[in-house]
């Protein structure tokens, strides 16, 4: 145990140093972006993916994506997604995949009509390739990840290693935010999403990944802290990440994290015996106290503006007309486009172009559901039904997957407020498909059905 906590603390310290070094020498972010897939490939190749090393490498890529993007380390916006797709294929070569995962190959086939419509669109001002990659890299990353993870047997402790691996670079992201903006009081002047407290990057994406970090360190605290030192360390990380998530003033990631934690607590209580439920009461009280502490401190640091933000008010207390930051208008136009083109849709990526003509400016969709409807029509509906129902069907015989509800909620809520700009919702969705057990027999390890 001492060795475990030492290794964990050392990794956290290393990622703190990474944030500091990149803050001082920004160019090193690009070096890190190149090193991760190279080192990751070496690890997978050396071990022949015997212990699902692919999942650890891709989990790390998911966790570090926002850090790379806010520090200009990404070579393009789809860099991490494309790397994840490549590693998933490598994993399939070494460890095969379930024949029952055909449902996600079918999901990819359903995207083809929308691609063909866009490809035949005659507009010399439209970069068809760029438009398709921007809109389909997320669904493609989700489908390929889902195919690899579909009913793949893993231990619950190994699943925790996977999400803890996501959490390590999130620590680097949080530390970088503190270095970029140590004083929240000095930059918060209104109730809109704040780029200063988000490292100069999109608050929505930062809030999303920090929200995932909140859940990760909450699980580390509640389920995997066996000593007082571990309790203090994980408790501090949960509070630190939560505070920086709240002060981005982007509500989506924080609200999603809260619902994820509630789902976890519900399952913990449901599956606990009488003795376990007594301990659960202490966990519940601790959670309430930490939540009140984070909220109170955030309120003080923002001069009460964070309360107005979550009450949908402006800086002087007037209720805002739009509750979703203007996203309602985009969603309304996408629903109208679907009703006008219900069978084939308008074509993948064409929604952004049509809004450019209507509004005079490029406005990308924040909602993957309405985007699928408008751009893929009836095929989009079938695709969404596959994504929505398949994990639920698998969960019937996968009750040891304690994080299922939390992961499912993260994906569903995130694609409703942040679409699939980053790889996190795609990867976390695929994690719902893992067949999780407390203990595996030797035959079952690394197998798929």
C-alpha cells in the first residue's frame, strides 16, 4: 500500500511539473504531443496488448487533450481522436474484437448517405474534407472505440486504473489553469463563460474535462483511499479540480459531474448491505460538506457572480432570456432542417454552412443529437437509437459495472451541450460496453465475447 500511494503521488507530482514546464516553455507542449503516441505504441508493441495497454494509452490521450489544445500542443483539432482510432485498431490486431460488435459497424454505415450528400455539394467556398472531418471524427472515434471495448472482460480494479489514467493529465490541466490565472477575483466581471479562468481555451471543453476529473477523483476518494494520506490527497484533488471547474462559469461540465456522482452514490447504496449502508451515510455527509465548501469558496472568490450564473442571471441580477447560452436558436434551426429533410438530411457538416448563410457567421452545433437529425435525417435517428439502446441492453447482464450509469450520463449530457468537440464523450461512452467483473478467471482475462 505504501508503495502504491508513493507511486501515485509521484505521478501526480510529475504532472504538476509538466504543467509548470509547459507554462514556462510553451513549445514543449508540441514535443509532449509527439512523445505520447510514440511511447504509447512502444508500450503496446512490447506487451502485445496482453493487458489491454491500448486502453491505458488512449485513456491518457483523452485526459491530456484539453491540456494540449489550450497550450497549442495539438497539431490539429482532431489529433487526439485520430490517435485513439489508430490505437484501437492496433488493439484489435493484437486482441481481436467481439463479433457481436457488428452493430457499431452498422452505425458507421448509416453515416455514409450524409457523407455522399456533402461530397456532391457544389460550393467552391466549402472545404468538404475539413467539414466532414470536423463533424464525423467524433462519431468515428466513438464507433471504433466501441467496437474494441464491446463486451471486453476487465477487472473493476483495471477499470479504475483506466479512469485514474485519464485523471493524471487532468491534474496537469488544473495546475496550468492556476498558473495561467492564479487570482479568479481579478478577471471575473460577469456571468458569461470565462476564457481567462479557462486557460484562454474554450470554457465549455475545459469545464467538460474538469467535470470528468471531479468524478474521477471522487471515486478515488470514496472507493480507493485506504489510508489517511490517500484520503487527504484525493480529497484535496477533488476540491481543487472542482473549484477550477466551477469558476470556468461553464455550467455543463459541472452539472454533468454532479449527476455522475449522484448516479454512483445511488448504485453504491443500492448494492450495499446493512453495514455498507451505514458507511454510505458517512460518505453522503462528507460529499454534502465538500460540495458546500466548494460552492461557498467559489461564491466568495467570484463576488457572488457564480450564484447568478447558475440562476441564469446577468451581473446585475436580471434573468436572461436564453437558458442555454444561445444554443436554443441552433437547436431550433436543426430541428427545422430535419423536418424539411427528414429522410436523408442536409448532409454531414452542412448545418454549419447553412447557418453561415442565415446568420452571417459560422456557428457550429453544440448538440450532437439535433445535429445527427438535421444532417443525417432518418439514418441519424437509427444511429442515435443504436447508441442509446445498446449499452442499456448490455447492462442487463453487466451489473458489476459500477460506473455504467455515470459513464452513460456523461456521454449523453456532454453531447447535448458540447457535441463531440473532444474525444472524452466518445471514449467514456465506449467504457460503458466493457464487461466488468470483480474477479476474472485466467481464461477470461483479455477476452471478448
